[in-house]
């Protein structure tokens, strides 16, 4: 069934111009060439609920599939009153792939041509570990039929555990191994002083996204830390890896709600000439909760109240509001991933992660614990993906190379006290190679005398925790429920 958004389209024939509290469009922030729009790429969005917003279904629907794993709503129908539980998921989906239909294209995403698969994992406003596992496994099993290449999650599991024990992290790892780039929000625990990164953001192979605040300035020179969660996972790997805008992001107001009716009324009043204000105030008194006598107020009084309400409600235009949090930084990154895969469809999840990390821009004055490799740079990342002759990562983050019988390995784990390289070439634990840490927390070691062929290996962190190489795309089952990375040495 094609999702309906009839009620969302009724009565929207009014100005879509932004008001003076407007935010920068995401496309302006990143300066992306509109030649790439995520054409042919499908992004799975896992969230609490969804509504078929016009930004996703007009002029033609780009919702490729919808499933409610809670069983609460079998179909995605926009003809009735939307549930409050649909608000967050609708916003994250539109930030990832909306085309800005109700803003005349102004507040479109970076991937406005991408299709979406909407997976409702919330029940009664709550998201559990079990629901996230079922959601991740659902998209993994259907990835080929639905063409899913990217998954964006702005929701988290129940407890801060590592990949060795968290079922959500393990499900995320399965999805990545199957070829899906999984992007997850780091969380906003910094506001309450709770820094732990929750599953699936703590999974090693997931691209975990923290946030920054650019103060709604286009220059790019002002970027201050957002209240993101951060810290090492149980394997000693730092999270998040990158940061993206987590403030001053435009997202749709849920259609058909009192909030949208108020936003439309305020937007009409904001652009109306003085002589039209009394009639408009009378017309919209109910939506605004104003007394009938408000129509007799002077234009100056009306305009001051309109401005106050616009700012208070964070309305930026008739159908959009200013939102914040890593919940919106993550789908921004997911949209960039869609562009990279559109540019080079052969990219694996490991390739994409290497590109994103290798082209990130360090933010001065922001600790590495908070920003990981830095702020995502969409233009540089896309240029790297489009350049077939360019290595995915520069400098010491270069992919392991073993063409000449030797290889240098790198592992980013600032919180670790020791890292050893173990593999077939070290007789595993018999002769491990001790890696050396640099000031940035990158551990490096070299192996010589490698013979041609396939060599499985892993890193051993702090003497007890085994982890595959997150920068290596070739993997195999290790026979113990995990994976070994594979180094291929050419003859």
C-alpha cells in the first residue's frame, strides 16, 4: 500500500519562507554539489515510530518499505491524526532523506533522492534491546531484496555494555558484516553528566556520531562541543569516531498536530501586512490560544507576541522547527554515507568508515574524547570516494598493505594500556607483536617476512580483550562467535 499523507497536504498553500529565527539548510552547511543526491541508495531508519511526511512521499513516495515490529500499526497511514510516538522517527527520516517538499526544497537533506525503509522498534514510547536486535536482524535479512546499504539509528539499548556481551552491538556487527553501513547517535548524556555510549553506538564497526554546535554560522570557524556521550567501549575503542551538527538543524513539525497548526498561524502572521493582522488573529485565535480581544491589539503588540511564540516554539518556517541532539547528527552522517555509496557502489562498510574518519576535520579546542577523528567533511569524503586512484585514508591511518612481504598495522585506542598483534604470522599468542602508542592514541607495529596468502589476525587489548581490525574490510569467522581480520599478501 502506498503511504498516504492527505491530511498533511491540506491547507498548506501559504508562504513557506523562513522566519528570522530560521536555521541554515544542511546543504548550505556542507556545500555539497547537488549532482549527488543519494539516487539509487536505500537508507533504513530504525526509530520509535513514523508518519508518511510529504518530504518523503511527494511528488512520489520514496518509502520503500515499512514494518512495525511491535505490532501496533500494520500500515503507515497519513490520513488520520498522527501519534506523538511518530514525531522523532519522522524527523530523523526527513533529516536523512527528506526532499524539503513543504519548504519548497529549502530544508532538504543531503540525500533527497534516497529511498527509505522505516522500521518501527518502539512500543508504548519505549525501545528495548530485544526490539533493536529484531530491527537490525530484520534489515540484515532483507538487505538484498530492499537494497539497503545504510542504516541510521537515533535510539539506544538499555545498558552500557560492550560488543562482547551486548546483543544489540552483536546484531549491529552482523549487519555491518552483511554489507550495511550502520550509523548510530552517540547520545546526549553529557547534559546529565552520564557519558556512557549505549548500544548500538558502542559496537566497534558502527560509525558512532557525536555532535557540535556551529552557532548557526556558515563560516565553519565556530564549532563548540555538544553535550554528547563519549568514552571507550569495553574493547578500549573510543566513541564517537566523528561529530556532526547537533544543533540548529531543521526538521519537520509533525503534520496534523496542534504544534503544526500553531506554526502555520504564526508564520502567516509574521509575514502579513499590518492591515491584515486583526482578521488573521481572529481567524487563528483558537490555534494560538489567544482571546478574541487579541484582534484589537495594535500591530506592534501582535508582532512582539508572534516573535516571542516563534522563538519559544523554535519554529523556523511554517512546517519546520529547530531541533538538536545527536539524534539528528547521525542521520546527517547517514545521508553523507549515501552520497559516498552513490559515487562508488563497490564501497564496503569498512571502506566507508575509513573514508569518513580519514577526511574528518579536527576541531581546535575540542578534546579527542569528544570528537574522535573530528567533524565530518562531506565534500572531502565525497571527493575521496570519487577518486579511484586515491587511498581511502591518508598518513598513518592507511589500510594495511602486505604486497612486499611486510605490513604495518595501526589501531586507534587511546584508553588502552597495551595492544598486541596476534595472528597466523605470530603463531597467535606464542609470539605477539607489541604495538607502540603515539600521543594521539594510535598504536602501531610492523611485521616482516610475510609469505604470500591469507593471514588471519586480531588485536589483543590490555592482555585480555580480543578485537578484529576495525579498519580492515576482509574478515572470516573465528570459530568462537566473532571474526578474524584477514591480511592478504600478494606474491
